[in-house]
C-alpha cells in the first residue's frame, strides 16, 4: 500500500485569493476580516488610554527593579569613586596583586 504522501501529487488549491498589496491599494479593498478600529473613536480612546497606563506602569516597574539591582547614583560616594580610580591606575602601572590560582584569591578574600 502506498503512503499518503506518495499518492498525493501537485499542490493543494487554496480557497480565496492571494494577498496582493497592489490590488488592495488600487481597488481600495481590504482583506476580509481586517478592521482598522475596534468599535469607533470612543473605544479606540479607551484602548489607547489603557495601553498608555500599562506602559507607564511598566516604566515604574523597571525603575524599581533597577533600584534593587543598581544603587542610585546619589548613593555612590565621591570617596569610593576616588578609591576605585586610584586602584585602577595602580593596576595599570603594574602595582596590582597577582595570585597563583583562583583558590588562592578566594582564600585571601575570606581571610
């Protein structure tokens, strides 16, 4: 018995017409089922208002997450910035400390 794929030949015909942007533009027709509005201007305003509210809430959520992950810039003290810049300059000059292994590094940190 032949498999189903072996029996079918050719391509299936599709119902309806193919999407043709030139035809739609020329005739001004829209494909069936496509609507530009969701029920009039009042309904659109409600949807836009809802989406605007969602975006603002997402922005606030993102700010809160950033505050929990990164401290605000005002929390970073100038003394710390000076220390970090000095340490960076020392490393560039070759005054950095080296370790034989990562384990040695962790041992010194834990001590």
